[in-house]
C-alpha cells in the first residue's frame, strides 16, 4: 500500500512534465499574434519588435521551450502580457473560487447521484427507475452554458429567488481571506450574513455544474447497488426478517457508497473543464473565467498555467480517490 | 463459416429490431437524430426566411405566426437560423468523429499489435492527452489555432483520437493471442491482413458505441467553444453563437437563447440514446 502510494506520487512530476510539453507545443506552434493584440492594430513595427524581444517570442521554438521549462522549474509560470502581472499571483487569487464551486458541485453530485442511483436500483425497471435514468442522461445532453442561462432566466429574472451571478452581493464585503473560499471563510469568521449570501450565490452555478455531470455517478451507483443486492449477505439479511428499508438503505447502500469515491476522481476532470463555461455564464471569478478571458486576448501564459493547474488538480484528485478507495474497502490490495 | 456468419449477423439485426421495438427510448433517439438530419438536408425548403437577412425594423419580435421562434437583435428569423444551424452542428460532429475515429483506430491497432517501443510511445502520448480534461484541451488547441469553426474541427480531431486508440488497443491485446489469430499467423498472413481483415472487424462494436457518444460530445463542445467566442463567428447561425448573442438580451428576448439550446439538447440526447441502444445490442453478443 505504502509502495503503491509512493509510486503514484513519483509519477506525478512526470505527468506534469508531459502535460507542460504538450501544452507548450499546442500553444506555440502557431506564430503568435499575441504582441499585435497587446499593442493594438496601430502599433509601429519598432514597437512590435521591441515587445517581441522582451517576451522572447522571436527565438526559435526549441529555445523558447527550454526557457519555458527552466522557468517552470523555478515555479515561474510567466507573466500575463495583458495585465503584466505574474500569472502565479492571478492563479492564487482565482483558484479558491473554482475550488469552492467544484466542491459544491461535487457535494451536489454525490448526494443526488447516490440517491438517484440507489432508488433506481431498488425499484429496477419501474417508472421511477426510468425517470431517474432519464434525468441523468438528460443532464449530460444539456449544454452547460445554456442550462446556466435558463436557471438565471427562471430563478433570477422571472422569480427573483436566487442571485444571477457573482460570488457575493455588491453591498457586502468579502470575508477576511483565510482559504479564499467565501463560504468557509465567513463560517470561520462567524460572519453569518455573508455566509448566507455566498451560499445563495453558489446554488445555481453548482447545480448547473452538478446536474450536467450526474450520469456517471448515477449509473455507477445503480449498477454497483444491483450487484450488491444480489449477494448472499443481502439474502441473509432478508431471511433474518429485516425490513426492506433497512436492507436497502443500510446494508446495501453502505457498500455501494464506495463507488461514489471513484466517481469523485473520475468526474473531477469534467467539473474542472465545465467550470470554464459555468464560470463565464455566472461571472464567477475563478480560473475558468480567467482562462476564457485570456484566450480572447491571445495571452499565452495564463492559458498554459490554467491548463497545467487543471491537469495537476485532476491527477491529484484521481490519486486521492484511488487511495481513499483502498482505505475504505479492505478487500482491495495494491 | 460464411453461412454461420450470416446467421449471426441476421440474429443480431433481428435483435436490434427487437430492442428498438421494445424500448421507446431507442426509437426516440433515432427519431431525434433523423429529424435533425432532415432539417439539415432540406433547410432551404423548411426555413421560412433567409437566415442571414438583416431587417432592422423586424428586430426583437416575440414568437408569432410569422416568426415561429421570434426574431433576433438584427431582425433575423430565429427559426430559420436554427434550421440552417443544424447543418453546422452535424458537419462538425461528422468531421471530428470521422477523423478522430480513423486516426485513433489505426494508431490503436498498430500500438496493440506491434507492441514494444511503438506501443510505449503511442500510449504515453495518449496518457498525456488524457491527463487534461477534454474541454480544456479542446479550448487550448482552438485558442492556439485561432478562433474559427474550421479550427474548432481541427482542434477536436487532433485531441480526441486518444479515446479510440485506447479502446482499440485494449481490444487488440485481448484478441491478439486467441487461437484464430495464432492460426492465421502461422499460415503466414501479413500485417495488413492481420490488422484490417481480422482485428479491425472485431473492434467495430466498442468503436461504434464510442462514436455515438463522441458525436454528441462534439456538438456540445463545439457549441461551448462558439459560446466562448472561439468557434463560429458572426453572422453564422451556429447554435452556440446564437446563445452567446441571446445572452445579452436576457430576460426580455428569452426566445433568442432558449430555442437554439433546446436544439443542441435534442440532438445530443438523440446520439446518446442511439449509443445506449448499440451498447445493449452488443452486450447481448458478449453474454
């Protein structure tokens, strides 16, 4: 077990290196118009040349790659051409918002996904089963940005029940930064008004991100529950005369819950990927919105940095899920 | 052998027909996709207006008998734009999946069958691509190529072949040492014959399931990229771009956003339901 974890941890830098290389060549293979965009259409040749030199965009690709890798080893992710600030600083500002959103979506996903999957398995082939599975498949088929806009239309514009974007009401000050996650920070500082408001702001984006990723969780919990229900110990529990409710929701569900852990690893990539669209729709100032804006400015450094951060987070989440899985289920050995 | 093959094929077909009859969901999937293909093929006859014709004094009209889905900010008929937009979505889906499936299947076959260094290199490349969430990868590739619909198609094709490579390689590894392969090899069959006559037909099932799922995913992703401004550019009637434009006019002109999104949903849903049906038919073979 320890050897396995160690091995996986050692693989992590390798994954990062490969991802960095792939992303570099993807973004730099087309001659960059980054400078032109920064300086505007009326910039003179001399100006363009100077800026190109300053950012090293005139060197051969291989040299640029070497420079990029060297800087990477020093923890330098480059400077945004547009804001002229180190990308690392921007990432640290924006990342907590994305984590907060993804975590909220994950909680929603696990709670709703497990319930739907369990109900669907217990009442197999019933109308309820069809409804649960239809909801899960329907979620995947929805364009995330469109679902978000529809939620805003109904719950903000038409009914006014929930806020339509941002992390906090403009009249409220953000809580003292401890983790950067507003819900957690306001809880820690005991700022109840801010806590309530930040939760309200989280509901729609988290729902959008969660609903569109439901199907994997539901399908996995359903099939693992079906498998569990056919096992001997369930038959025995029934023979003992335990009520259906107890057999289903205590004995069977407990074992199927382990599946949910794998789902955390598997869906984290989709959640982080979906965050770009959902954050854009809800003006949620996370790394997704940051990436979307950088792309429109042809600003290389932030795009590369966000992609790497997402890939690393994805790899770490998968590692955590695998380890948790082994810890929770003593039958698994590595 | 031939007759046996035929009867197996026949039974599979009749089973497919049985499943379609029995499950209304698969029928719905076929109906949705066929309906949208119909829209794309006969757009000029179905559309009630010119999708690109700007008509300022007809702007922002709500749905009515004349404009079924209303008009947009430039007075263009939303229904007609949606009808023509189906061509864009289907074109992207077919192009991307065609290239990705061909490239991925070929690389997967070689990787699995030849093994050794070739296998290691191809699989490490696949792992690297898969380490980045698909939407982010598509976004980076499109951003690098520059925003346009063609670049979206190129970006998706060059990043999405990896799934096919992995699936096909797995199948090849499973089949490689079965008796019929050994027999063929010992009879002196050459590499192309082994790959395309014997291994490829056996990979068709899993590839078909992946293909239908990816058709849907290509529609969703390209719409998302268009929404971000990376894909289709105005005045294109691409559904994702229509939603992006409509967003500025919420909540009053809700029809500009609502209808194109519904079309994306219906098309993707259709692909997913067809994929599920194929999976059901195939899983019976395995049993």
